[in-house]
């Protein structure tokens, strides 16, 4: 155990390690976590041995109003829990002689010094070696001195290698690699989102505060926005920035209390989305009643992501800009986008080799069928990218889902389901992840598929075309052909990110219900929209558009059997 650190030295180490952490990509992307870390560290320096209470963390560290109720709201505990996980993930990836640690059940930041750890490891190795080979009698005189000298030289060389490795690792963790240094300023981040209430703070009800807290937690779990720290309900964020203002207002409506929500682009100074709903009865109803709004705003194909794509510069290729392009390709499977996205992934990884979401995207491309990418799938590379994504992204939904996808493609449905469920837990209001989880479980004949698909549709009825079409296919697989047809004909094909899924599902559901002409019309629309100009066969088209082999086989078998496509 390290000896006690003098207070002055402890303060220096705490602040130095905090500065290093705040330069790391994960903290750069999370201003709320950065603010909270700074607050807890300064509290640890100013009041050693007297950690702040939950109320102080909420009000002073997270900017909640002074009437914050710690008994009714777990916000500080949840946020400190997120910070604890971020710290653990960071050190799991990069290590470090000095590490910050937040004990479970406390709001105190501690610093752990591991300067003696290499010695302990050497001693452990020496002990195990003696146990394996037996004790040797101690030497004396010149022989002992020579052994000691060799040991010292060996240790010196060992620690020199360790130092070189640490320098390389820390440079990779907190700075931009030299060959990509010129691109670091182009590494785009998701836009900020500010949450404000239009109700006067003095008259803010428990509902008003609870709703703000719900959306703060929901947007904190979204990869499409960065939750901006705000103090008070009357915050006026900087104008003309790439950010959004999410407003809530509780008022009396014609049918009773209602909640009005609006989203304002600070770049254009325009309201780009709004809605109103009946006020939920209690906080227990928030996930069901407000979850669809969180998904609609902060989802992969939500309002903010769509607005960002609309204004995406042609030369924006690194970081979040690349993820926007990737999701466009994933939705539409446009062959012209493939080389652009692959290039931006390569550029992004040159700047930040451990970006969890970029690595997850790279993993996805490794599993594309040859009909889509022009090269055979590389499951080993896909799994390696997914594992690298987990180095810094154990609490990242996309990283967990990358491992789920790798498992599903290898035929390991149990492992795939475990990681997919973890991803859905980390991003509870991301309809896309629920839709994909349901689609993969459907391919595994898992009865839980239906629940995920229905949840995806409930979260974003207008943006979950994948979930809707997968639900159609699930109903077909269960033999509920007429129910599948009735549901399919209610789908609105103008949903965001329709891609080829709609026409494939419609061709199949019409064929299964013996409406062959309608099935052929859907197939012809598919070919016109997504076929290439080469000599691509019908089977090659299906396999290119449907990356899951089992689903592709089911589509081919049904359409051939009904004569929609040639045998």
C-alpha cells in the first residue's frame, strides 16, 4: 500500500489527473460529466474527509434549483454512477500511475497511486518462479554483488520499457497522433442540447422538475447529442452555435393539464419541431409517455440527426460527421456512399483510434456481404473492431451492440442476445437499437423478438421502419399472414431511413397472402430504387440488401416459391 500523500501533493495530483482526464475524448464529449468531475475534485481538495451530500452534488455540481428534492429524485446518484463508470472505462483502456476513483455509495473522489505496482508484479513473478523451480542457496561475496547488479540493470531496462510504453499509451489517449494532428480540429462532436423550462422557476412544480430530469437522463444516454450543463430555468445559451434548445412548458389545456415541448435550432433560430401531450400522471409514467419524445429528438434517425444531415458540409468527414454518413448508408444501402463512409471511418480512427462508435461502424462494414461491399465478409476483423470498441466503450450502446452483431453473425444467439440487451439498457430510448435487437432475435427464432420490435415502434412510430418491417416478417414466420398484411398496409413508407426494408417486406407479405401482382410491383420498386446497372442477379440483389443470411434465405425461398422472382 502506498504511504499517505501530503495534502499539498495530493491536491497537485488530483488537479493534474483531472486536467489529463478532461482532455480525453469521452470527457470532451460530455460537458456534464466534465463539470461534475471538476466539482467533486475541488470538493475533495477543499474538504478532505467530508464528501458532499446528494443535495450539494445536485445543486452545486449539476446546476439543479435550490428546491431540489433528493428523496424524490435520484439524479445526482445516477450521474455520479455514470462518472464512476466513465473513470473505470478510461483506466481500463489506458491505465495510469495516478487514478481517480469514486467509491460506491459515496460522492468522494479518491486518488490511487500505483507507483509500486510494477515491483509487486516482479516480486510475484519471482515468487512463482521459486515455487516452480525450488529455492536456490543465497550467494555471497562477488557472486551476490554481480547478481544484484544484473538485477538492478534488468529492472532498469524493464522500467525503461514501461516508461516508453506509458508515454506512447498516454499520448495516444490524450493527444492526437502526429500523422493526424492537422485533422484534430476537424474532429466533429455531436451538437449540444440545452434543456429549459418555460415555467417560472418560482412556480415550478414537481412535475416540471421531474420532466426536465427525465429528459436530462434520456439525452445523456443518446449518442446524437451532448447534454449541456445549465443552471436554472432561464438560461440563455450562446446564440448562433450548432446546438439546440429543448423547451418544456406545463399548462392547462382544454382536456386537462398538458405538457408542450419544442425544439429550437440555435443555428437558424427557428423552431424545428414541437408537440403537446396530456401531462403524465406520475414519474412512473414518464418512460412510457415521454420515451417516444426522447427517441424522436435524440434518436439515430431523430429530428436532431436529420437536421444535422441537412447542414452537413461536404468536407466534414471525421468524428460525428462520419457517424451521420454511416447511419445514412446503414439505412439506405446506397452503394455510392460506401467508399465515402469507409474513407471517413479510416480518417476518424487515425485521429482517435479508440472512438467506440467509429469502431462499431467499422465492425459493421466487416460483416457486409460480398454483394454489398465487393469483398468477402471478414468476421475476424469485425470481432476485433467490436472488441476494440469495448476498450473505452463498456458503457456505450454502440460498442455493446457491435459485439452483439459479431455474436449473431457467428451463430451465437445467446451471447448476441446478452450484449444486445445490454445495449438496449444503455440506450433505452434509441428505437434503432431496439429494432435491430428484435430483428436479430427474430432471425434466432427467439420469442422475445416481438417485445423489442413493438418497443421500437412505440418509441418512434415514424422512424422505426426497420422495426415495422421486422414485425411484419415476425408475424409471417408465426403463420399470422392476414395480421401481417393488415399491419403492413398501415406502414407509412415515407418514414426516415426507409431504405430497402419496406419494399422487401411488402413483396414478401403480398406473396404470402397470394397477392402476386402487388408483390411484383413491390419487387420492381425495389429493383428500380436499389438495383445497380450491372448484371446483378435477383439473388445477389437480395443478399446485398439483406445482410442477415437467414433473413435473405427466407426472402429468396418465399419469392421464388410464389413466382415473384425466377427460381
